[in-house]
């Protein structure tokens, strides 16, 4: 009669096909999902019980064989291999066995907040570079591993789709497909009729611009996964037409009370209070009315909101006392002076721009606006570079717009001018790096300006470029790898050409909007192979590609006309994962350049003063015309009588007749006051370090930290005769791992995963440029740990003695009394019952037990176990003596079993308490139970004797 699967609950041991297996939770009916006793999830096998010639039968775990005892170093290696091979950890945070990143303690705050919610609704508004992507993906991975969700979607701007896909795959082992206009058709062609791609593909990264249309939005809402992450959520509130459609999409998703929703933004409150409260309303509808609520009601709502809203700035992270979190940002300003031919050209361009504005006075609005934009375009491009000025002067204002000529759509003209000149709106900064058009007429004067700009090409004529070359040369000499940010394509190529010519020992690359996102990424990675490298980029890289692993300095060659863009540029390198302890940030401007002076005073200085006061960056207030008019007033309309290239100080920007300037000043003050009030009302840290650090410490103890990974990899490679070859130095230090020198079975396993030849690997995060970071869940580390464990459990095989030993005896320094160390693998079955049925999970735990002479076992912490097993043997022990001690310990093992079972039950009870503490097991969440599967697996048995002991 065939044995039925239900006789083997998850976690139990069975014997089938001549070997032992662990039953996995996915088993259903007559279908048995099994994992080899010493194998990994990749080795999982499915048996259909009725077709098996020999039905599976219960099995027990064999004790260690004393004849296979090895030296003491082989004993210590098994402890690390067992710990690193665990995928179903016994801690309350189930996901940490499946992630390829070591989150910092403060990044657990959103996760722990989310786990206390029956339905996750969370707004994560942490500062740029703190790690919002990691925080959101941790929540997704945890809910997947708990069985709370099966599908997820990430909604984000199109330029972030590939980054999200890469982050989820590399760090969280979630393989998602990108759904954009150029991928959706292909994905849908592969589907059966009537099947939604969001049902066929459980994990998707979806472009907000693709999915927001009425037809696609409705179809997505019908098939939307139960868990949704929205990146750059501030772009999905009321505003322009595109934002309105995005908001309608999110509003429809949020209307499903069972949908988990995580919103991410670094700028939740961009000065538009209505938009901010609409964003809060996506968490819970009543939050949208918080602004209008009566005082007593408002207090209760704020308290409730604190459970859904987490916002930390860099200063807030300081309370975690982790000095490895972020580098020191050293900011500096570098100036140059206009003079000679440059000064004369600048004066001529300013005169011409002023005349464009003046000649349109009293004429139609269209001509006034066109001439105003043309004037600003000239000012911005002449301040950028001669190359950008030439491009602006040779491009007609109407050119490049649909409906070329006087019939060009007005809204498109305004939008293009805003994006190319003023950097776009706060919640949707422009990545358009094409030079704006400034040619409104033909004539000898315009041609003379063009020829004069062309003649100023190169550092001998261009003081701005000359200053940059000197500064970059110094940065490289100091060991930094800079990114030089330019506003326009022509400027980027102009700067890159000069750097290549004058820095022959450095690799220089220019990355602009001319390249696709994949081409940009490839160009950056290729540059990372150089020891001395300089990246010249436009703002197409200010978002989308993180640069912290390759670069550690930022130079603002062109001032941004939006302070948020400055922060985004610097945030590409000054962010979580930056290896350097110092990041340099330099702002370059002309000390007698009136355009730079106006931008500094109207925009950047004001933003910085508010940041110093409040500790946060307040977005620039602008209704689309205030900034434009204030800059023109400051530079053009008063320039005639002010003397634009004055040698002392900066312009008096807001004169008595400057209404636009006064309005902008008042708007800045209002933004400051609103931000201060918002910070006071909504700033909260309900989960402080004391609330989080216990879970952090338990996670690290259970799964091991990076130093454990580094030690294990180095030792196992040495035991296998394939030692790592150190190379490089400092931040570029790494090792070469020669796969060809590994045992055949391990070499073949790695080859099937795509790892062959000689690999450049790094044992400390973040990895040096061009290196593979070997973390605990990297396939190479997992393969090494699984191989060591399998070989130890199977004993000697075709490839010789195992690298690790299941038993051993040694005289050990630092041991005062004979001690037996048992290395146990505890298996627990976690059962959670709720509205969606019963969910079974297998939890595994590596535990070291010390048994002294009196026979009383005690649990060792992971550091204690490592301290014992990693102590060197003081002298050799004769084989006969070793066998005698091991036989005595194995004979005593049955007498210790009741105490070991009691310890296993106590661990199960502690695991249950941990789960309930992290996520309240209230009635609404159903019942939770943890059962220890006995007896515990004795993986290793080691007898440690004091050095003075005699045979």
C-alpha cells in the first residue's frame, strides 16, 4: 500500500530513492516536495508517491561516525557551513536567508512597522540615499516568504524600471519583468488568450507613464497584484494632466481595502498642501481630511498617521550610532572670473538678450513669452559653455516642435522651454539635456555672436574650463573618482574632450541623454574598470543609476536652477553603500557672472539657509513664472543700469520695483514655514533603536555577518586547495578566485550557475569596481556552503576526504574542563491560520550546545560557539585517544536526549514569542503555532579537552 503524503508533515525526515530527505511545506496530496538532507533549495525534488516503486518511509538522522574524525580546523568549518546553508531561518524575520544585502538596523524600521499591520499601508519618506528601495523590497521579500502575498508590482517612472529590476534580482532574488511600451507587446504575445500579463508574471516593474491611460489603468486594476510599491509617489498627486492620471490610478488601487501599498518619496511635501494630503489619503481616506480636522480630531489622526508614515533625514540616522552608514560630505565652492574676450562676449550676449525682451514689450503675449524664453536660453547656455551657446544660437526657437513655425502649439512651447531652461517642475524634474533654442532671427549680429563663441573653445580661452581641469587633476591626485555634472549635451562633450586631452593617465567618458538607459549603464560600468576615472554626465544620470560603488566626488560644472537637482546629483554618490569615508562635492561658478549670481541668491543660497535651519531640503516654490520673471528682472531688466559684470559682490536682486522678486521671496518664506510646521507635526520615530536592535542582533547571530562569510570563504578555499589570490590595495582591494582549481563536482555546479574561469571577488561590501561581492546568499557562497555540508553528511566520496568533519576531538587552548560541543540543526513547523486558510512554513535553526562533565547541556551563543570551535588545537591527539573520547561522547548522547528535546521545545516557544512580538498574533490575524520536530539533528559532535589533559 502506498504511503500518503499527509503522513509526512513539513520538516519531517523520510527515506526515498536510497537517501534521506526533508519534507517541504509545498507538499500537497500525493505530491511530495523533498529537499536532500544536506542539500539546498535548488536540489528540491518532487515525488508523485503512487508511482514510486518503493514508497517513502520515515527516517532518522544518523549520528556522526567517529571513524571520519578529522583535525580541529575541519570541525570549525562545519559550523560556518551549516549557518550559511540555512535558507529557512528560525527568526521572526523570515526573509533574511533570501536576501543579498546586509541591511542596517535603521532600515528595519519600515519593515517592523509594516509587519504590525494586517494590511500594509506605508509612506516611506526617507531622505535621498538612505535606502528607500531596500526598505520597500525588504517588506515585499518578507511578505513573500511568510506566504502573505504571492504577487507584487512596482510602479515607477520609466527611467527607473531597469534599476528596480536589477535591485530586486541582485539583492532580493525576485526576478521581475519590466512592463513598458517597448516590452508590453512582446510579453503579451507570449500569453494565452484572455490571460493578463500581471497574472502570468507574478513580479512586475511597471512604468507609470505606460499604465496610467484609461484603458491600461482599468485592465491593470482588475489584475493588479495584492502588493504594490510606488516609487516617486509625489509625482502621483493632483497637478498637471499626467499627474492627475497617475493619481486616479493609485486612488483606484488604494480603494481595495485588502491591497498592500507602500509609497516611496524623498519629497512628500513639495509645497503643495493639497497634493500632500491627497497622498496621505492613499494610506487611509480619513488622512486626507487631516488639514481641515478639528483640533481634537487632528491629534488622533496624527497619532494614527504615525503608524503609517516614516520620515528620516541624515541627522535622524545619527542616533543609531553606526559610523559606517554614510561618508562625510565635504562641500566646497570654486570660482572663476569672466574677463577679456569672454567678458566682452558675455556683455554682448546680455545686451542682445535684454534687447529681445525689450523689443517685445507692448506686443502680443506669444511674442513676449517667446522672446523671454529665448533670452533665458541664451543666459543659461552662455553660462554653461561656448559649445552650448553655439547650439542655442544656431537653433531656431520654433524648431523641433510639432507644428513647426508660428502654428507651434503654445503649451508644447512652454513645456519644452520649462524643461530645457528651468529644469522642469519640482515633482518631475527634467532629464532633457538638449540645448534650448534661442535663435529668433537671422542677421549679422547673431552670426557675430556665434563666431565669437566658437573662438573661445578650450581652456586657454575659457576660464571656467581651465578651473575645472585644475580641480579634477587635484581630485585624482587625492585618490578621488569624480563625476562632473553638466546641464547640456554640448557642454558634456566639450568638457569630456578637454579632460581627455589634458588628463592622459585617466579614463574619461561622457554619458548624456543621447544614449539609451542600457547604453548609459554599460558606459559607466566600463569606466569602472579604470584605476583613474572621470565621468562627465548630464542630469540624465541625476536619477536612475546609483554611482556610489565607482565614484566618490561630484563637481557641479553647471549650477542647477533647482536645489533638489543639486541634492539628487550628490545623492548618486553620497548614499547607502558608499565605500569611501569622505565624499567631495564642489560647486563651480563665476564670481562676476551675473547669471550665476542671480541663481545663487534667488535659489541655491535660499535653499541652503533653510536646510541649515530645518535640517531638510525644502523644494523651490514656483508657479511656473515667478522664477522666470525674477531671474530676468535680476539679470536683464536692471542689468543695463546695474553694470552686469561688476567686480564687487552680487546683484541687488529685489529692488523696490521688482514685484516678481518679492513674490518669490515671500514664496520661499511660506515654503519654509510650511516645512517647519510639517516637520513638527509629522516627524516621528515611533520605533527607536531600542525597539529594533534586538531583532537586528538576533538576525546577525542566527545567520552570520559579513566577517563570517569572509572567514568561511577563505578557509574553505584553502581546505579545497584553491586559495584566494589577493590583489589590489585600499578601496580597490579584492581577490581572484580560480574556479578551475575547485573539485569537479563543485566546479560543475558553479558552471551551471554561470561562474567559470578566474573571478574578481570582494569579501567586504561594497565591492570594488568590477568585482563580485560575496555575501551570504551569493550563489558562489551558497554553493560552497552546500557542498561542504553535503560532503560532511555523506562522508568520504570520490573526491577524497570532506573539507569539514562531523566529529573530532582535540586539545584546545583556553578550555579549562572537558567539554563536548554538539552542533544541532533544529527543525520547527510554523503554522499560521487565518482568513485565507492555513499556511505551513519550515523553520530551521543552527544551534551549538556545550555539555560539560556533569552532563548538563547549555546553549551557546553563536559568538561563544565560534570562540570554542575556532580556537586552535594546541597539540596533536593520538588517533586511539581521539576515538576513545568520541565513543564515550556518542554513548552518552542518548542520556542527553531528553535535555536536548527540552531545549528544542524551549527554542520553539521562544520562536513563537518572537513572531508574536514582531507581528502581533491578534484574532484578526488568526492563530499562530510553532512545533519543534524531534529529535534534533546532531550535525556535529566535538570533544574539546584542556591542554594539560593526559590520555
